[in-house]
C-alpha cells in the first residue's frame, strides 16, 4: 500500500503570511508610537501649565513655622518664630524674593509675608502685622553691605526659603491664647494667591511694658 501523499505548502501562501505578519507588526508599532506621542504631549502640556500658570504653581508651595528657643533681651520672651516656604512639588516655581547680604556677609533671601490674627467675634482671620509688599525688600537696606534686590527666582523642588525670625508674641495688642499665622505672598503681582501656615498660639508675653516687635536684620 502506498503512503498517503502530503501536499507541499505553496510558496505563495508563505509569502502572503509573512507579508500579513509584517503589516500587523507595523500597525502595532504605529499604535505604540502614536500612544507614546500622545502621552509625551500630555506630559509636556501639564508641565507647561504648572510652569506658566501662577495659580497652579502656587498649589505646589507649602508654608510652615518653627519656634526655636531664643534670648532676644525681652523679659518673658523665650523664643522667636520663623516661617518657611517650601516647594513640595516635582517642578520648579517662579517666585518673587528679596536678595540681600547680612552684616556678617552672608547671602540671604526672603519672601514677602504678613501675620494674621484670628478674630473670634467675626470668625475670620484679620491682618495683624505687615510690611507692605512694595516695601518689604527696601527694609533690608542697611542690614549689610550692598543694596537689597527684588528678583524673580526659581524655587526648585524640595527647596525652601526661611524668612528672618520675628518675636510676634512680643507685640502690643496681643493676649495669651491668641491665634496667629504667617501668610506668604510669593507672587507680588498676584497678591490674592497666598500660602498660609498652620496657626500657632500666643503662649507667652513680655513681662515689661512697651516691648517692640523684633525682627532680625
């Protein structure tokens, strides 16, 4: 008995199959390339929005405060307060800063801010102390050699700027247990975009009268 005859594959069908596979791979590659382009475009647009949209940039900033022990020569005052502005995002933010040199020739930067006090009667924060934003850099004149300069600088991711210390609890008009907070205005042309710290309570007062607000210079 003769063995069954097995038909040989047609060379043309092999070619067609190969061409089909190449076309499928090409289409898949185009799909992946298009997807990659769309993702890249979306990322670039998002970055552009954060870099050039001030309101979105402000959302990357966080304000905080510390109260290190300090002896500034006012009886009853045992600490000062410092406020820090930090970029917690992954993109840089352009902010207004005052660059100046201290009396020991150290380069420093500060950001315009003010202090609010919580008003119990109205249930709102109200301005308590402020150096006007158009004056905050000028008041650094005389703190060291050279003239202070108002600049627009990048605050890079995880970078911080800490303002000079202030003994706010030594100010006239405060009482024990009053609540205060620092409010940064890092965009001088957009003063409505502010970054506030958590509140802190006045837990000490001068034991002598006529104590003045003390600022580092």
